[in-house]
């Protein structure tokens, strides 16, 4: 990938930092005890991570800090949009699933999109943790990082939040739906 495309202009950086700070302050319940100044310092020291956050934002993810790893000190960022990110929908789980379709192949797949953005799909554990800070995917669903043994058999996991509970399901990795995308995670 061309690294030139992964650089934000100073104006883009400042606009993104403003959006992230406003979201951070508005949703303090997602990150109690953390302060924006420390987050901003870490962001400014990691322009590649800032670029990934820009991609999360551009595709509708509304990234926000959801915690801090006590061992490494890294900030943990998840997509916190109410429903699955709009510009990541209608994608198969991975390239193998996408290529296995005989007809009506979608333009993209979740794993390749996440890799291009420099992020990871949420795992089931991360998805359940996200649901602790608010209800997400009440009308949509999100692909989850699928364990290798399930993927080897052709399946992939996705989840949503209905009836006050998180539901994790399986589907063929080649499937795609207009209301299913993926949520990403990033460590700073």
C-alpha cells in the first residue's frame, strides 16, 4: 500500500482530533478515569494510528476509546456507531468467501477492508465488552473475528443485540447482507 495515502494533512489531523475529542467528552461512560490530553499525546505520536482512526471515521464507525490495557498502557478503541458502519456493509467475511460466490459477488470483504484500514475485526469477547457501554447493532449485525476451526469448515461468526441480549450466530463466510458490516478495534 502506498504510504503517501496514509498521511493526513495538518488540517485533516486537527479536524479528526476535534471530532474524536468531542466524542470522547460526550461519552465519558465508555472510558471512566481516562483523560483526553493523554490520549491526544499518544495519537499525535502515532500518525499511522491516526490515519487508521480517520478511516474508521470515514466509513461511519465513530471510533472511541473504550478502555486502557492495564499491562501495556495502550488505549483500546472500538467502532461505537449505534448500528454497523454504513460504508462497510454488504461484504462477505473474507476473500475466500467472496471468491467462492458463483454469482452476485460483492465488491469487498470484511477482513480485507479491515486490513487496508489498519484495524482488526472485534472478537466475540470484545463485542460483548462493547455491549457493556451501550446497546449497539439493535437493527443491524456485525461480522466477528472467527476462530480458525470454524472458518476452516466454511463458517463465520456475526453478532447483534436484540431483546436485551447479545446474540452470536454463524453463517457461511460467502454470505453478505445490506444490514451487516464489521466493527473494528485498534490499540494506541
